[in-house]
C-alpha cells in the first residue's frame, strides 16, 4: 500500500556548525542547539498531529459525503445493474461531488469498475480486496501522476422491503425475486470514488513553511537568554581565572567575593580557602627558610674566628711535625688535625658564600678577558699547569666579559671534582660556538650514575650515599653553578659516550655581553 509523503527538511541540512572554541561560544551554541532541538521536536510533533488531523478530517468528510450520495442515488438503481446503469450512477456521483471533484466508478459482484469520466485514476487492487473481504467502507491514500489522491470503496446493502438499496444495515428485501436477499445483506454493488488531496496538501505545506519561517526568529530570541546564561556562568569563572593568575604571580593575599548558594559560589569559597592555606604555608616556609639561612650564616660567621686561630696553631704544629721533633704517633695526629681543620675552614667559607647567594648579596665585578687566560691562571694557581693528570685544549681566542674570581672558582671546583671522583687525564677545552663560549671539563672515570645526574648540583648531595665522608662538603658544584649563573652562564653535567663525566660551562661571548654590568 503506497502512501504519499510530504517533504520535511532535516535538521542536519539547517544546522551545520563547526566545533566551537571557547567556553562562552560552547555555552551559547549548546543553549541554541537545545532550543533548536526543542523547537524542532515541538514543531515535528505539532506537524504530525496537524497533518493527521487534516487527513483524517478529509477522509471522514469524504466517506460521509459519499454515503450521503449513495443513500440518495442507490435506491433508484435496478439490480442487477447493467454497465450503462453503473455508468449513469457514477456520472450522477461525479456531478454531485461539486468542488470535491469526484472520480467515481462502480462494480457489481466483483466485476471491473465502470467509470463515467475518462481518465479516472484506477482503483488500487488492495482497496478492492479490502472492501470485498470486510464488506465495509474502506479508504486509502495513494499517488497518481505525482499528485496525492484519496481512494474510497463503499459496498451497498439492501435497505427496505421494496427492493431499495443503501449503504446502511437496515433490514429489507429486494423487488427482484432473483436478487432478493435477507435483510441487511450486501447487494453486490460496490462504488469507488477517487479525488485529489491538493488542497489538503497545500494546507500541510503551509504548516511546514510556517514552521521553517518561525525557526529563525525562535533561534534569534533564544540567543538573548543564551548570552545572558553564558555571561552569568562565565563571570565567576573569569574571576576565578584572574584570581588564580594573581596567586601564580605571588599575590597570595588574593581573595574573591563569594555570593549565592550555587556550585560556582561554593567553588569560589573553596578557592578562598585554598588561597588562605597557601598564604599561611608560604609564610611559614619563608620563615623557616629565612631562619635556616640566618642560622647557617651565623654559624659560619661564628666559626670563622676560632677556625682562624686553629689554622694558625696547626701551621705551627705542621712545622714541628716537619722538623721531626714530635713522636711518630703525635706527628700523624697533627697532620690529621691539620687536614680536618683546613677542610672545616673550606666548608665554612663555602657556607658563607652560599649565604651570600641566598641573600642576593654576592658581588660581581666583570672584566673583558680571554677565557684561555682564565683557564691557564686557574691551572697555575692550583699547581695543575705542569701536572700530567690535567690537559688544556685552548686552540683559539675566547673573549668574555665575566668576573674572573668567580669563573676561577667554577673552573677550580670542576677540575678538582674530576680529579677526585673521576680518573685522569682530565681535559679542559675551550671552544667558541657563535655568540657563546664553552668550557668542557672531561675525565676518564666511570661517569655519573644516571639516577644522580639530576641532583649533582644540589647542595650537600653526594652520589655515593654509602660514603658520606668523601673528602668534600657537597657544596662545590652547587657553588660553581651559582657563580656561572651570576655571569649569565649555565653549567650542565653529562656522561661522555666513551666513558667519563663531562661538565660544560657556557658563557656569552664578549660581543654579546656588551652593556652588562
């Protein structure tokens, strides 16, 4: 059974949106999509109900009109009818149809329908079988030549004792003895009527057009509450973002006004609680850190005077030990004490230097020098210039603008660390890399354990935890990195592919350092 379908544009062809960016846009788009979905759902349901109501009304009216016509015309028909009788009946039905534009046909006892008007659309076979099987009026919507049509099939029953016929079920007998039947039985006459549904289809198309025309204003009206909703949601979110940025910038006293009882107000209160906790913890950490720095500086300062006296005493004892006037056991004890006093003095000096770094009070006095000259002086001052364990690779001039004393500390700590923890020969190489100058200190030892590479510049860090007394304080590399940073440089550690550790000091060349004080 075929049914005509009215065109309805899909939502996918109307709303083609790219993936939006930004929370505001997403909120507005989501609100509009929800409004559009609701409008489309409402319009679809309304259209379905209105369409069904229009078509049902047309079908009921057509059935009632055809029954009225048959009640008026069928009693005048003689049974059994001839083809001409059937044609005359259908002609009268067509004329009585008026504005409905009937196209009627009639058949008797299952014969082919006879129509008066040429070009009458054929009666669907499904409709004819349904009328014969049910013995009642049946209607069906169909299409013919691209137009919607309504086809009706209505059987005629005997209606009275005088042979009259009709569409009701009143009892009666026919006048002809051969065709007379029991009261209420079918006469065998079936009338079919087909008429176009152009007017009804026009009404349905008008509904679709009205729905489509109302979609744009509905979305335009929905945009206003969408923007308002997005603004009401994004305003506290924007305030939270600004508050988080201020806290990230160090303004831990940042607080936000929290009003209302919704989720965003609860989030704002949680933000204030977090900021308060951070401020309290940061203040406590700063207090503890300042106390620790002051304690280290005070201890180092207090130790300098007694250590100076101890150093003077150990120098006298060293002279006595060297002269051989002391017993052998006492001589060994004196040398051990002298070494420990000197180590303690170096540690105190390192602590003083670290305290100056922490207090941002370390002075820097820059000079234009050749880095090769600094390397040579460092090796000479420490007795490594003629030491076969240390080699210098200085092929080209390397002008830099640095504090010579601090660079000397960096180079001395790196070479001493390589000799102590690595294996000779230790190579000190200077290379110019564009606007940067690099100094690499390479040894031939086992290298730095992978798990220790990230911590070698930490204060008091020692890679071998089983040997806490390794001959150093654990501050040398940390001080070297701080001195490199004070000269706008960097210090990194790595392992050479062929074995051994490689420390690289990178400094800006003299040309790129102009204007630095």
